[in-house]
C-alpha cells in the first residue's frame, strides 16, 4: 500500500471573510431554505398577501363612515394601523415557524453545524419579509415560474412551435 504525504509548506487557502460576512451568508442560506418551504405551503403566502388587503377594504369602506379621528384624515390613520398589524402578524408567523423547527429537531441539527447562531432567526425573518414585500417567494425556486425563459414562457413555446412546423 502506498501512502501519500503533503509537503510541509502546503497551505490550503480559504476565503478570508469577517464573522459578519459568514453570518450574512449563513442567514441567506437559511432564508433560501425557508423560501423553498413556503412554496410548498401556499396558504401562508395567501394569508400574508390577502389579509392586509381585506383589512384595508373592510376598515375603509365598511366601517369607514362610523369612525372619526380628530385632526387626522382617516385613510392616513388607517394605513399606519394596517402596516403595524401586518408587521405583527408577520412576527407571529416567524415565531410559529421557529417553534415548529424547534419541535421537529431542526434547530438541534443547525446547532451541530459550524454556522452563526443568529442565522436561523435572521434567515427566517428575511424569508418572511421576502414573502410579505416581494410577492411570490419561490419564483427562483420553481423552474418556469419567472417572467422570461422558463418552460412556461409563451414566447419560448411559440418559437419552438415555429421551428417544428
């Protein structure tokens, strides 16, 4: 049997990053994991996007005539309240997701990895913010779901049809 040895002066280079850069990279990786998980549960996305719209419509047009705010126009007052409510519901979703991860043992598995401990919470918050503000959270995770170039793109299908015909 032959044994290979490395020279004594061999130094393997690893990327030099600060702890903050590593924590940001870990957070983005966890956020991507959570975004892919959201695409498998579309009811969460529906709740996050439809609930504020329903609240605005309900409080503006159904209850709007009965509520009077002295010194401030009611729509401005309403939109501030809807924004705060949406943020609080988003925080609730984050807390429920973290509790599920803890119950399923995922947090224990992450603790065994060499990664920033803050990345689990930061990644979850980034994913929830992407879902709340960015619309479809899994557009990059689903092939053909983007605006151009995917399998579902009508321009691509028409071009392929012209080549065949």
